[in-house]
C-alpha cells in the first residue's frame, strides 16, 4: 500500500515539466505478457555500441532486452531501462498512430552519434500504464507514480534550520506564492545518482530534476513483505528494495525496468520489413526450420544474399526473419536471426555457405556418408562458395602433383627461367599421365621435398596442406586448400602468364583413364583443367579424390571432392562421380 501522505496546495508555477500530467486520468492496461530478460545471448547492436561504450551505458541503460531492429522511423533496441533509437526512414510503413514519434521528438539526442535515448518513463506516465512497479504482486503502478507528479505535491524549500532535512537533498521544481518549491531526494538515492557508473554525465543531465517525492510502498515477494521506495525523475526512475541485498550487502537499488514495462504496456513496435526486400548475412550463422527451433537447415558465412518473405517473429528477445534464397532447383526458405543479417549490400567478394544451400538433395547424400567425404565448390560465375566437411584433411594421393607443379614453376621463376625440354617432359608425364616417378623426381631432386612445398604455400597464403617428408602421396590436404590453389591459378594471382598457360595446357589434357569425377562428368562444351588421385591408405582402405576448374564462356566453377576409408576404389569413384555430376547439372 502507498504510505506517503501527499498534501494539496495551489497556484504552483512549474519549472520541471511535471505539470504535463495535470488532471490526467488516462489508464492503459498492458497488452503484452512477453517474458524478456537481459541475456548475454543478445548483443548490443553495432549501430548503438559507440554510444553505449562512450556513455558507459551499462550502468544507466542496463543490458539489452531485444535485438536491434528496423521500425518505420529507424533502428530501435530496447534495454532494461529505456531504449536507443537511430533515425533511418523506411520506404514501407506499417504502423500508424503509435506513441513512438512523440517519444523520438522528446528524446535526448547524442550530437556525436545521432543516437536518441527514448524517455520511456514519460510514455508510461502519459498513458497511465497499469504495469506493477516492484514486482508482479505489487499494487503500485505508473498510475500511482503519475499522481505523485502533480505540482501540488511539491514541498517548500527548507530553511537552513529546518529539522529532519540533513539526509535529504532539495531540488527546485517551481514557485508557489513567491516561494521556491520542489522535491527532496533521499541520501540513498542521492548517492546512487551521483555515482559515475550511473551518471557519467552527472545526475542533472542523466536523470534530470525529480518529478516526485520518494514514495514508499510494500509488496509481497515470495510470501514476505518487502519495503520499497520509488522516485521519478525527468528521464528515469529509481527503485529501492530495503529487504533485498545487492552483491555488496547493501539494500538493492536499481533503475525502473522501463524497457520491459514499455513492452508490456504497448507491445513491441512493428518490424518494418516487406516481402522480397534484400538482406545479407553479416557473419557465420545457422538457418533454422523454425525460429529458435534448434533444427538447422544449413549454415552460411558472410555476404550470402536472401529475400525476406515478409513475416518475422520474436523469441525471448531475439528477432527472427523468414527468408528465401534461389537455388538451381528453385527456391528454399528458412529462418535466420535478425542480429546476423544486414540491410546494407556488402562490398565485393564471394559469399560462403554449406553445400545444402545449393542442393538439399546433394547435402542429404553427403550427410549419409558422414565424415569420409569432403567437398568444396566455388561458383565463380555467381561468386558463391559451397562446402561440406571442407576443413577436414584427407590423403592427397596424386592430386599432390598440382602443388608440386606450382612450386616447381615458382622456383624456376625465382631464377628467371622457364622449364627446359627435359623438365617439360617430366611435368607432362607427371600431370597428364600421373607418373609417380616424375613427381618424385621433382619433389626430391629438383625441389627440397616437403620444405619447398611448405615454403611456397606460405608464400601464396594458402594453409591446409601438410606435405609428407618421405612419401609425398601421403601428404594431407583439405578440399578447401585445393580449391584455393585452383582459384589462385584461375584468377591469375600466382605464377607468370606463360607458366599459368602451361599449367592449364597440362591439366586440360589428362589421359582418359585419369579423368574420373570432374573430367568424365563435365558438361558438353566445357573445358576442364583437373587432377585426380587415389591410393590405398595406411588402414588398407581407399582414398580417392578429384579436383578441377570447369569452364565455358558463360559458366565457371571450381570443385574439389575428397574421400577416404572406402572399401574399394570403385566406392570412392562412385561418390566422386555422383557429387561432380550433380554439381555439373546444377551449375552448368
């Protein structure tokens, strides 16, 4: 129950703005029961982070309750106390006649960032929110708090000899009958608002003048009555629970939960999105069958493009968008967390995604095999990477002859030389005929074995290949590494133009029995620069792989498929052919 005795006086000239609620009897029943809490899972948006950090807002805003998201007027993010807003007018408007425009006008704008802190307390007082203050069992609401803002309840300024005011701090709020009136701030609240963590810009700016006296009431918490005290200021409100303790053992004092109370009172403002609006992933993230469901459809990296389907959903403070993307077989859809996307088109450069973003059927096929296969596809035409188990290492076998060739060319280039006829014969038999003796000749005699390969890979900035010292065919490589090597060749970023042309000439003329996978599944009219490899592993099971650049005048893609622990060579070749032929039908 409210225990303060408030007295009635008249003819007060107000200077603290409290008269805006004079005789206001509006009452608003909460419209939302959504349960939100500050969570480490919810991040402070990059839009608001500069403001949050420079203002040390963790003390006076608290942690985030929701993701930042677009409303009609711009970006909005709710915190435990208040909300932050950044103006950005939207073309498509959804919500009308809401209280946000007036809050934006009344908000405190930061000159450096343009970010506006919205005065949620004022909104709650204006509409007379019936959300309880101090806990769900409290009967004290914002209606009660608003009544206490009436100018008639301002107190006369104390004289120097006024008894009982030594622990109270008076702040002027107006004049009455030619005398100063205002409100007293108790010492416990005074200490709180003068803390640098709470008021980095000093209390007068961060809190503003008090609008009420400190008001006492009781509330039942877990069967026990707690003695509470609340006081409203221009920008915030403070709540003291004299029967609860903070981490230091002092009575618990905190800002009013105006963020959550606003959401309970008004509901979350409408998300301003529209169907077929373009968005892009801005970090590594998963896509889900349903928002927050835990069932993952696929994984994407940065820059992957989506179209919004127009619907969105809130799950415990996280906003989810329903998105669609185009695949060769049609379209697919999923849900993505809003915090992981951007509405601003990214700069140039390829995107990346799990292979089932390209083809759910092919993704399911690979999943059925498990970790004994790895695939990377670089769709050069559309600038997309697709992968499955791409960073696992596999036995490289004869495809090791590609990095051997590149390293050898580079060694000659450092000496200003081109391969002589004898060296060209060794290169030709190594690549076109997959002759192992020729590869050993270059690896051990012309080069310094594993160290030469390691040095070259470091030079060109490609990791993931561990060359073997004594048996080059048992070196270990990731599918991503092979695609990265071939992409550098295709983009002209390694070797001289003459050596690149020679490399292409060799890899485009592989003998027929060495063209399993990329070669024998390539579409008609396409040129293929490739290399296969297969060998029985140390476990007496087969490792088989195929990699190459598949080119036409309209489409180009680079693919690498590695397998291991296959019972037979045929089993490995069947997997490689299935993957390569599927990709050819999708991208060619």
